[in-house]
C-alpha cells in the first residue's frame, strides 16, 4: 500500500497525492499511477471498479506524455490545474461496487448499476476561432452522444465541468455558446439548467480554449432529480446571464448524491462579497455551500470530496490552514491554481455529498 499520507479517502472517493515535491516528474507520476494500480487491485477483491479518474497536472504540455498512453476502462479526465502543494500532479478517483463498465467511444463510458446507467464523458474539445464557437461544437457533439444512448441534455445530464484557457478573456464566449445551445435543447428558466463548474484550466490540446467533462444518468425518474437554490444566500444565475444550477441532487435506488456546482463568495443579489480578502471570501463560500447542502438533507459530514480553486498561489497557505482547522486532514480535498470566472473572486469550491 502506498504511503498513507498520499491517499485520503471517504466512501467511494480517493484523493491521490505525491509524497514529496522534491521527486522528479517521472517519479511523481510514477507514484500516482502506482496508487491507481493498487486501488484497482484492491477494488477487484471487493468486487469494485474504478469508474472515473481526474488528473490535475501542473504543466500539461510537458507532462501529457506520462498519462496519455494509459489504456483504461474508466473515464480519464486530464486538466491543466497545478496542485498548490508544490507537486506536479494529483488525482481524484471514484470507485463503484458491483457494476459493469462499457466503453461507448473514446470519450465516454457507461457504468451499469442495476437498472441505472451512468455516463461519464471526458476531455471533449474542438477547434474553432473563439471560445463561443468551441463551446457550441462541444455541445453539438455531446448532444449527439446522448442521443445515441437514448438520452437528451434536458432529461439526463446532471453535471458539467468547463475548463477554460485564459478564463478572464474567454469565459464570456463559453457563457454565450452554452446559453445558445441550452435554449435549443429546451433548458430555460422555465425548465432547469445543469449543475456546473466553469473554471480556469488548460486543455490537453494547445489549440483548444475550452474543454468539457460531463456526467449523465439514465434509469432514474425525472422526479428523482432535484435542484438547489439557497435563495437566502444566492441568486439565480440567470439574473446575470449565466445558465447553470447552483446544485443538483439525485435520488438513486442506493441513496442520494448531491452535486454542488462551483460556488464562491456571493450574496443573493449576485454581488461579490469581501473583495480582496481571501479568508472572508472562503468563509462566505463555505456558508453558501452549507446552505445548499442543507436543502438536500446533507451537511459537511456527508461530503465525499472537495476541490478548492485559488486565483493567487500566495493564498494557499492561509486557505489550507482554514480548511484543515475546520475539516481536519482526513477530508479528501485538493487545492488547485485555477482562476474563477470573475476576477474579484479569489476562491471557489465544488463538492459531492452522499446521503
């Protein structure tokens, strides 16, 4: 078993970390890949399967060679977001028990869990002159993938992640492209949107301004998918022209999963709170997430993992101290350098909870 300080887990989620930033790139990636192999071997004993891995790389252009040749049955997401502990790579691993995995195409896997099928699609990106064009192409491709499996964006997509190069310049194009495609597919303020994170990050392709991961589900009733609002603390994203849900929870046959979108220090009027103060922003962000979780019958004790995004690497030490003092070292979390979609937001987080 790898160094226990390198793997932190809760329920089905594992956060993998390199033991020392002093190791070479080859050694650091070797550690992470070794940890994944060990988890895979352990999972087989317990009739479990790795179904999703997201790898956070500090320098995609020079590090992709370490992971791009992996032959995997699971969904592998690769994004350029530097771990803030000084290492070159971290990874989030999700494991499910008693499931069957089928690869649909190069980007998508299906995980059959009884009557429910889960679909993870990763690393979707396209060329195009603008982030708007690329986002539209990404959705056209994803809608086609869903249609081939008897699904639609409106009825089946639960969660998306958008990783945007130079987000201060290109996020507005992502918003415009997404708004256009949502309107085409019937996602409106009268229906619903999709839980999402839109965050700075580098694609595995240098020509791509936008890269998307997505999760959809088939086999649960529409009445089993619910949306979170936290109206006392947050406003509707549509009020400032953006189309995503603050959070979504799904009641599966085996229990409830709560998907919290990228959440920052904002009030119910859409105003950024505590400009320039990362600690107060972090505290308000956690308060917002707590209210969202409570709407789904959850709290931080039910959270399976956290991803925390920071604009400024100089804020890492004080923010990590805040999180450790509140949640301890046993919470699977990772801190990444990734600018948020508004420059005045210094910090954002997302998480998943299980009830």
